[in-house]
């Protein structure tokens, strides 16, 4: 989930996995996979940075975790 700011300044949290595209018109338009359009204050670059940060936070710990098996996959453990 990432935080965005609507044009009126209200904060909103959206599921980053539902973002289909971002459009940089005079305002930033987020197009979601359900077809809904959100017009926000945040720049395209800022939204992209937040999505990357969110995804990095989810996937990075999983890549560095040792195996869940008690012997870490070694024979004779």
C-alpha cells in the first residue's frame, strides 16, 4: 500500500499492485486495473519511487531469509 494526496489535500492509501498506469497531465492521473482514475497531487516520479520502496520492503526480506528447514538444506544437518 502507498500513500497519495488527492487534489484537495486529503491523504489516501491505495494498493500499489492495482496501478495499471500513471499519466503526467498538468495533474497526475493514476489509472487502476478496475478502470478507476484518481487525480492526485503527487508527481509520477514520486509515485514510482513509493511503489519501488513498497515492493522492495515486501520482497527484499524474503530474498535474504535462510531456508525454513532446520538444517538449512545441508546433508547430515
